[in-house]
């Protein structure tokens, strides 16, 4: 099983550019989420989804959009990149039942110059 | 806001020694989980302890939970160089209403061979 797959692994953007981080999972998980990780900090929740067609904001949603058209995919869009969005981004998924053990992708390193 | 705060922020020990990391949190929880992150990789689930449990073991890992003090500890016994990683506690809060964990800032563990 591939688990949670994120692309791209690395990306450099210029301020003001837009881009989409792709995320796909093959475990038929209902719940998916995006986190960002900054140096010396834990992971902060950007957006999450409890199922296809349903999304909601997390702790730090500003500057990001998400959509969930299928169970498998949960892309994260940066609308107009800013240097403050330089970070490592992690996509994650989990079952709707159970105890909310989360499965993470390998991360996407984004630099905004 | 950060729910879990780990202590210490960094820990360096010799192979064979035990490593203890602590986590404090602020709100009532359903469970508390520990994750490991190797450098440049995603997070991997290690162990989960429910709010009605006080101690749990998994191989060389021992987790304790004190809900009255809102704290948890992770003990890695007989450490190995391969245990070198960052360790994060994460809480599944009762008040969030969503299936997304709240992470602490992590403990960086260095195990010297």
C-alpha cells in the first residue's frame, strides 16, 4: 500500500505565485487534514475534511484553500504565496471510527522567496 | 494554540541508556498519542493511551498518563542509535469536535553510539 502520498516533495515559489500541493490516500480513510510544521514548533492544523464534499478550517487557514471532491484526494492550494508560508507541509488521513490514529505523508518542503 | 508541550526540547544520551520525554497539555482529552519523526520524513504513530488508562507498554516504549496533572511521559528503554529522532505528543481533545490532533513542539532525541 502506498498510504498517504504527497507531491511535490520540494518546491520554490516566488511571492505572489499560486500552487497546489497534492495529497492522495489509498486506505479509504474518511478524514484527511493538512498540517504545517515550522522550526521549533509542532504541527499546526491548516484545514481538514471529514468526508468528500466537506471541509473546515483548522488553526491557521489564512492563505490556503482546500477541496475534497473524492475520498482519496485532498489538495491544498496556496492562493498568493507569501514568505510566511515557507514551511514543511504534511497531509494526513485517518479512519472515522477507532481512536484517531493518523497516517502522515512524507511532507512537502515549500520555500517562498 | 499548542495543546501539548514537550520537555525537554532536546535530549542527548548514550546508547543503552533510557530516554524520558514529558508532555503537558491543557484541555480534557479522549486520548494522547506519541509520534516519531526521523529527519526529513513524516510522522509515524508510536503508541496511544486512552484517557482512562494510566500506563501502556509497547516493546521498549512505556507511556504514562496522569489526567489530573494533564501530563504524559514517554520512556524509551535501552536506547539505540536508530532511536535518534524527534518525538511529539499529540492530543485528541474532547472539545475540538473534529478528528484532528493537536501536536506539541517535540523533543529532539540524539542517541550517541
